[in-house]
């Protein structure tokens, strides 16, 4: 089982998002989404202006929107140098959230356990 990422490791991954635009937000653990407005598709085209991490809570500001994610105990960020929309593959562990960027890169938020505890809140900044 992978070790828990430090705040600095998370910060380093988040910095890669800055100044890129959001191509898609896929919340694949639907019980993880704790807001109903804005919708994930409302963030398409928004440019990431700032990222931050405090404890295990990360924030991504994109134009007029904010994505807040509580990684809880075991959540991890996985940088994807090249990413497409997630499609289920038998035996594959699906991420809780996949963020796709205009540059073609992406970010997965994953958990090793079957019980998903990562929470995702979308809001206007």
C-alpha cells in the first residue's frame, strides 16, 4: 500500500495545474460530490489560477470557481502526463475524481479502500 503523501508532495503536483484550463471534471465516486451547484461541466474552460493544500484539504481555484477536496486519511493525487476521460475497465480501480486539462494532462484522486471517503465540493469563488 502506498504511503500517505506529504503536503509538499501534494503541493508539487498541484502546481502543475496552474495556468492550464480545465477540459473536464469527472466525479466518479458520485457519493463523494457534496455540492449540486455548480455542476462539474460548468468548470469546462476555466483557467486554474491558484492551488493550495492545508492539512489534507486541497483547493483549486479556476476563474470564478473553486474545487475543494478533503483527502481524508488515504486519498492520493496521481499526476497523469497524458489523460483521457475515464472509462471503466474490468478489474481496474476507478479514481474518485479525474480532472482533465487542456494541455492533455490530468489528475486522478484515488483511494485504496472500497469505502470512499474523499469529499469533493464545487463552488463559486
